[in-house]
């Protein structure tokens, strides 16, 4: 890669290319023939971008030997079959569209998935991908990343995702877009620091880095990440990064150092306007427009695949009903009497009620832990645990929550807890588990996923049904990847927690999803079902949600969840109902006895916090999709001896052609920036009618073409100008808008490194050395920015040109 050999900033030492090596020229590199598409100067070398037969690469001059191909001295005459093959290659090269994606043959092309990438390419440099679950948000981000890489192969991309999705992201980018991404974790960082010189920041090297959001927020990691500028920041599942959190602070610190920011979530709005606005402001610079939000439903994109979702009431056993009655009385008493730590005490009650509605096993674990913590109160300090980087905390509640007293009378509270523990132990066989076992026997071996919120419940389920695979936050990244691969390859029974399965693609062999309990935020049901109800699913999806009859799960949660699924199914939108019942409102209703009410406009997303795409973008995406599909249908033969710069002539008898007699002139039109980048190329056919017999010799063919072109040169020019005028104007307008937006953001990017004054002392050589390195990094960043602005300035200027690439002589019919 170019970045491994040379620096990335402009310098007077940059060597000039020979005058005959210019964009648009054919060259030979390492024994292969390529078309030179662009040149990018670096400090002591020049990056040459090459393209041929659907492949692309970059080499460095003068380290790679580059030889210009000899321009043919005159037109080449070939047989009709060879001329047709040559024409296919020319048309294929011209079908390039607006995106610079070279290797996306592993992706099915859907127009709506191209809209975000086209928006970023046109200068909308902050976008929010908020489509409903299963519509391919990862693929849409992949188009953006592939386009950014196609425009600058020395770019730096950072993709921040939940720890459990790192393998999936790297695999998707590699298999679908040909992008090799580095999974950046603590091990990679240690190895890179050991392999590189001490003054080289591992994050400063070009590449695509996929890392955990919780890893990049670390105090020992974030400063190095924030000391470089990023060409693209992609943040997945950003609903978990609302302010005020360390995740939000870290993503925003990197976003304001990024030239483009892509935010991804299927649940952008939870009813909290401040949280939503903090998310959409990630990466916002001074005077930034709101991000462009893409929020499409299945119906919006024409996805009519059937889905059945059934809420199944299950009658609890007598022992389960007793446990729920006792817990209801205890939690309501605490809710009313909570003292100075009312918020934390009520949170503890929420934990207990949620776990009891999940399973008696989950409730028992929390009740025993609470009793133990209250008994040791005053003798322990509550601390947030330190977790391994790749562990997902799917059901962890800090001891500081469960250990908060709820009643003023400690003895009375402990009696309550002992009674509840006894009731939980008396449950024995659980009604939901019994029903699940019968259901799985009826499925007769068909693959299914059983979702629960809690790991304690998961263990009970897995032990009872003999689940082939389990997926929870305590697994290592390697184990999670192995489980997903096995399930997608062979199916079976998978028991999973919500957080561990977040964002995963599990539809390959599975269409059945079972929710063991109703989540207190019903929008999570869509997340669960969305693991299998997504693009690529070829069968109807069946979902079943267990509801404990005559409990709060039945009386409150299931009612709202039913409304949510009905509205989503009929109208394709679930934003308002998804925010109708948050966990806080559920707790107020279930424990506090309040009716869950919201204000008339309380569930609506703040309209001024984002912008929506217009119809013009949809039209552009539709045309781009057609171009990509047409390009795939065309054969792309490798270069042959005809060459690209030669004018290619052929002749055929009119009796063997449906074309009228005369000359079919193939004109190649292109719009190119002063930086050498070809933005648009078109192949036009101009028919010159006159009577001529098919020439038998090459010399005669050349003479006929020369005479005809000399006679009709002005007519051909008029036709080309007429057909390309609108295209040229539109190309200039789009380029102008995109460049202006990129220049504005480049100039507004936050300073990467702050250099402070250092007072030399007796024992501070390391401080002085650090200051010197900071100064060098600052200088390098400023040089990089200057080079970037110079390149953008050169990209403003656009000129179009055309040449006659080939001629087909159609002889008169005899």
C-alpha cells in the first residue's frame, strides 16, 4: 500500500511525472496494461490510480516503473466481431455512474440502498441511517465506505460497532465490497506499537479500522485516535451513545475530526428529545446543517414478504402467581416509601419485576443478591466492574443498584426478601418452559431462535431444551463468531440474549423467532424478529411472544406491543408507538400504578433535528442502480491489441445488419477535473447516412472514414454538444456543490493536536520529546490539510472533451 512507503503530505521534494504520463493515458505497469485514471502527489512520490477490466489498483511512482503505451499512428481496421467486443468494453467503461465503487459484485443492487452513498458523494457529509430492522443498513454503509475508498485509496476509515459485531462487519466489507478491514483491538494496538517506530501513531496509517465503541472510548486509546483526521467515521447502534455518556463523548470527539460521519440505528428515537438531538449532533461542526436521515420501512422499499407474529398467553402455575403477587406488593411498597435514594431504589424494583416476568430463576438470583448486599450494607463499597473489552454486558446490574435500601425499616425489608426467595424457590417447573418444550417438539427439528433478556433465564432454557447453541454476553468474541457461523451453516436451536445478538444476521437457515418474555420497551421485539426478517430471507417469518396471563406482562406490556406490531404491519412505521412505552413509563404503570400517558406530540421526533432526502435523490439512485446492473450484464474483456487510444474501424454488409447504410460513428465524451479525475464518461452513436459499398481492404476503409469525418466534422460536433449539454451542466453543478461542502468541512475540522508551551526543567526530557513529537504531528496534519485543500481546489475546475473512438461502415444492401 502506498501509505507503507511514503509520507502523506505535500512537499517541494515531490518529483514531477514525465509529461507523457497523464490521466486518461494507457500505461504498462508490472507487465499489465492499465488506464491511468488519476494522480495524487505525496511528499516523495506520486500515487497513480489504475483501472482495467473491472479491476483497480494504486502504485507509486517512481518506485514502480510506469511505461506509457505507444499511441497508434492511425486508425485500426478489425473484423466486425472484434469491433463488437471492443464496443462492449468501451460501453462497460463508460457505465461508471456517480459512485467510485470498483468491487461490489457480491452485493444485490437496490436503488434505495444507494441513496445514502450518493448523498455523501454529493456533499451531505453527515447522514443518519435509521431504516427499520432488516433493510440492509450495514450494506448501505458499505456502499459509502467503498465509494470513499474508490476516491482515495489512502483514506483512513474508522468503524465503531458493538463488540459482538466486529467480525460481521469485517466479513461483510470483505465479501461484498472487497475491502480489507483491520479488526482493531487491544492486541492489535500492542502489536502495531511494537512493530512501528516510536514516533508513528498506528492510527495514522491509511486503512479501514473496525473497533468496539467501548474500546475507543478508553482513556488510553481515545487520545491517539483523536490526534489524526479521519476521512470517514461510521458509528453503528448509536442509540446506545446518547449524551451524557462516555460513548457519546468519544464518538463526538472523533466525529468533529472526520470529513464524513455516518450514524446507524434502527431505533433513533426513544421518546427523549434531548437524547435524540445529542445523537444527531455527533460530528457536527459550526454552522453544520442537520444530518440527512434515511428512515424507510419495509413497505416504503416494496418489501412485501409475509410475517406472522402471535402473542401466546400462557397460564402461570399457582406458585408463579404467588411469586408475582408478593413481588407486586413489595415493589409497590418500596415505590411509595423510597427515601433519599428513591431513584436507585426504584431502579432496583424495576430490575426485580423485569427478572420475575422473565423467569423465576432470574428473579431468584437477583433477590438473593439484594438480600446479601443489604445485609452487608456499610461494610462494602459499590464499584462498577471492569469488563474485558469483548464482553457484552447484556444483563448486568451494578451492585450499587440492587444494594440500595427501599424501606426505612431494614428488618421488614429483609423479611420481605426472605419471603420472596422462598416463593421463587417453590416455583419448580415453570409454565413458559413447559410450553416451550412442547412447542419445540411440534417444530420437529426446524431451526429456531429463543430470545430472552437475561442470562439466568438463558441458562435455564438451554438446560431444559438442550439448545444446540447459546449466545450471551459472557462469551469471547471468537466463541460468539463460532456460534453464529455454526447456526448460519447448519441451523438448530439457538438460545440468545438481546444484547449478544444485536445487529447479527441469522436468517440463512432460520425463520422462527420465539420471545420468552415481552420486553418492557416493545420496540425490542422488532430487533428480535429482525435477526431473521431481513434481506436474504426467502421464506415467511413466524414470530411468537410468550405472555404470562393475568400478570403485568399481559395487562400492560402485551397490549402496547400488540398495537405496535399492528401499526407497523399496516403502515410500515412504528416510531410513535415504539416510544409510547419506554422502560420508565412501563415501570410507572406496572409498579407505580399510573396509566401510561404521553403528550399529544411527545412521541414525535423533533423535526428540526434532521433533514429528509428529496425525490431528486431517489431518482438519481434509481438511475445509478440501472447503471450498475447494466455494467454487470456487459462482458468486460481484458485489453487486447486493439488498444484504447486507437480509432477502431470495421465494415459489414448492409444485408447482414439492421442498421441503415452509412457510417455509425462512436464518440467518447468525458468530463474531467483539473486534478485528473474523470467524473463522467459517455459513449454516443452518431449516424451519417450515405450510400457506400463495404470496402474489401483496410486502406479503402480508412479512406472512406477520413473523407466522411472531414466532411461531417461540424455536424458531429453539433450533435455531441446537443446531447451532452445538459449532462455537462448537471455534472458541473453536482461537482461544485460537493466540492464546496467538502472544502467547508475541511476548513472547519477541529484541531487534531493542541500544542502547549513547555518550560524546560531538570528532569523533563520526556516532556520535551513529547512536545517535539506533538509539533511534528501538528505540522504533518497541517501539510495533509493543505494538500487536501489543494486537491479540492483543482477538482473545482471541470472541462469536457470528446473524440471519435470508432467507426462502423455499413455497406449498402445489394
